């Protein structure tokens, strides 16, 4: 298991537990009581830590190196997943995975940000930061889903769209804007889940959905805490202060009406059990699809439009929509 600084106290206890278990194997001694006591201490400490997480600690959890990535979640939730490649214009962006699969007995289109495992894979996946061709690949699969009447599922996990010169030359902002426009007009159900980082326009390009959910320790923000601190406070070291100000955690997003619900994670975070994490996500999406698939195409579009028109509304005694 890889750990982040937040988990160090628990990691030390788990290291001792592993050492005792090795002694049991090698020396054939009975240390059940000692192991049980340490396991109880680790569980208690973990619960205490996770009951008082700061916004920046939640940010660290959303980026955990062992957090389940899109392909792992898709594999646990769907059968017969067939990945489709390329935008039919430039190339295949590995930061976006898209394709068709069977979800709970229903054919669906799945589009997701994909982070890598380790340095080599992360370079291949561009650390989950799509370029324009990634969003155009997503758009191609969305159009296919509408043509065949398939619900669309999106999994969000990106620091943001790639800001490089080449991406800008190939129309990064246009690709994101077009996805947002097209998603608002699709006549099929769309369910989005922020499973890790929901960063800026890179996330928005896949999140115009009838239902939007966040994992318990995911984040959703217009900018990263480090980026915000660098711009507004002139010092990235103030990221923890910026994280609190950005209100980027799932409880904040739910309170502000940005998401529909928070999906529980296993104790200690999603990286503790990919299977349980996927099961919780699957149960939420299945419930959504059961409701949304009864609506007509026009009703789905209207539902989506009203949902996003309400964002940012501030009551002042008059019925005015504020975008």
C-alpha cells in the first residue's frame, strides 16, 4: 500500500501489524492478541483522522496514488466494455477513455478521465489532463450514444484540461465549449460522477448531466488550491488556505446545489477497496438510470437545462435566474 503524509500515523501501525504477521509465519508463534490490539488502534485512529479532515487533506486523498482510476472502476461496474479510440481528426488521447459496455444489464456509453499508475503510465495518460482530441473523442462517443439511444455515464478525475501550446493551437477552449453545448442538447440520460479531482473546464466538459454525484473524498473546483494560492496569494505554500476558501469538498458542493448526492467511500478512502467503491457508485447510477430512462428526450433536455440554470441563483425577493 502506498501512503500519503496524512496517513503516516496509520501507516506506522499497519507496518507493525505486517511485521507481527511475518513473525507468526516465520517463527510459528501466536500473536493474535497483539495483532488484534494494533488493528483496533489503527481503526480507531483512522476514524478519528477522517472525522476531522481539512479541505486540503481531502484534496490529497482525491489525488491518492492508489485511488481507483477509471478503467479499474469501469471493469468492476460493467461487463463487455469495448474501448473506442481516436477523434477521427488528429489522434487518440490516452487521457480520455471512451466506449460501450453493459451496465446492470443495460447497454451504455462510458466516457472518463484516465490517470496512470506510476510515472511511465502517467506520462502516457498525460496525468489525466486531456487535450482537444480527447474531448472530441468523447463527443464522438456521445453522438454515437444518442444515435443508438444509449444512456451516457461519465467519470470525472482530472486536474484540468491540458494547457500546453499545442492544445491551445488545436482549439482546447472550443473543444470544451462544444462538449458543454452538445451535452446540454442530448436526448439520452446522462449521469456524471466526480471520482477524484474535478478540475476546472477539464471537468465541466464531461459533467453537463441530469445527475451529478461526488465521491466522499473527491474535490470539484474552478482551480486547484495550489493554482489559486499562486495567483491570489503569490505563494503556492498557501494551498491549504486556498482549499478552504474554494469550498471544493463534496459537502460544500452538495450544500451549494452543485451536485445531487455524495457517494460514500470505504473507511480510509476509495483506495482501500476498489470493489466496494465501484459497488457504491454502481448502486447510485443504477437508481438514477431507473428513473431517467422513463423520461422522453425532450424531458431529459429540459431537466438538464433547468438543473444548470439554477446554479448560482441568489434570491433577492424577485424570481430572477442568475447565471
